[in-house]
């Protein structure tokens, strides 16, 4: 599915989110703290937006994605910091990174698409040094009847229509709301992070709860 929409993926992200998705990624980088010289592993990197944002903040980045057509587009977007980021075709469940190599591990809008999200979290923990930072940016469902109701209408009616019209792939933009609405509540996903080996976990709702930024630190491996 992602291979079919790779060519229009970035455009649709900007149009369908009104550009807010870039603000969420900047918030993710800021939440990592000082990253100059740090090693960042960005799983499910897609076309590289978050990886590039980290690199422009001075980090050394390895971006990994399972869909070759997506990750192949990422280097074309590098106007600077090209020496700080490498993009690799690989699996988030078997990251091509040695144990404890990373200072920061991240995934933006991708953990939901992993075949086993809990195993995906454990793999992020594996590549992190003890005390390293994990950041997971994912869609959420805004609380409340008014905002939540408007969001569900947009997400289940307008977004699939516009996305399908522009991409000519209705299935891809029906998949998105279906998986987001089935995704665990933030507190439940935090519990999954803690079970995967992270401590000091928490989360921040972004844009009224349209997205959620989860964070934590890597505990000692048992």
C-alpha cells in the first residue's frame, strides 16, 4: 500500500494535515533535548521528514523504513546535513543497528503500522543505550464530544474522500482512519512502553489530541 502512494505521500500529508504534521515533528525533535552529535535511530522513517529534522539539529541519524519506494525518496529531500543522515531499507522489527548504539530512538506515525507494535517497542529499546531517549509520535483521537465528533467526521468522511481523490488510491486513505480509531488510548500505550523496558514515560497531546507524543528513557535490560 505505502509503495503505491510514495510519490504523493508528502503532498497529501501537508494538504490533509494543513501543514501541522511538520510542527509535530519539530516538537518531537525539541523533546529529545540537545541532540548535537547524538546518534538517532529513526524507525519507520518513511520519506525522511523526522530523520532530516534531527540531522538539521546536529544529530547523526540512521533512518530505516520497510517500504523501499518510500525510503528511496528521502535522500532527494536533503538540501543540507547530507553527511549526517543515512537512509536504509530495513524492518522496524529487526533494525540494522547494534545493541545500545543510539542516544535517541524515534518513530513518527509508523508504530501503528508495524506487524507487532510491542515487539517494535522492544526493538527500539534494544538499540538504545541505558538512559537513552525514546520518542513515539502517533495519531490519537481528541477527547470530548465536540472536537472528538468533528475530528471523527473529518477523519472518516472527508479525509478518505480527499486522499482517495488526490492519490487515486481510496484503500490507503480508508486504512488510515480505521487503524487510528482502533489504536490504544495514550495511557494504554504508555503502559506498553513501560512493559517494553522504558521508564519515566509520559505523553503530550498535540493540537487538541489529534496527535500524541510519547516519551521515555531506556531502562537496564533484564
